[in-house]
C-alpha cells in the first residue's frame, strides 16, 4: 500500500506523482539533497526555521519539484502530501471517501524518483 509518508528509523520516504499520467515514484526526503535544500532555503527565506507553515511547505515542495526531471510522458512530478487528495485518473475527483478496492495480494512496483539519491 502506498503511504503518504513512511519512516523507518531516520529514513523518511515520500511519494511523488506525475500530473500527466499519474505515475507514482518515491524518494527519501532526508537523502535527496535537492529536497533538503528546498526546505532549508524556504524556511530561511520565510523565517520559519522552527517549522514550515502549510504555505511554506507548498513553496518548498514546488521548489523541489522544479529540480526533478519530467516524467517520460512529459508531465511533471509533484510531492504528494495526502494520497487521498490526489485525483482519480478516471474522473478527476479526489479519492477522499471512496472505498479501497479489495486488492490485498496486488503488488504495485513504485520506482524511485531519481536513479540515485542526489
């Protein structure tokens, strides 16, 4: 199952999704130098050093997304904060309030966002 953010020890895994085709990717938020830099620079610029506001978080995520190569479909990846807020590829509505399909044995391979941590 995809989680909006998962952690194991000091490793924080976040997901990104293509706005074009809906493809999912993952990245280690502490291991991706561009993500760390975007958060730190946004916090400094906004003087939010004790924690980013929701607006600051959106700014930092947008700055990070600008460093990511486009999806093979030509779309751009964005950081996924809440998976259930992502639009359905079929109808465009958010997934909030929709039942999960019975797919306990379904395995979804999610590739890393970047070939190697940067």
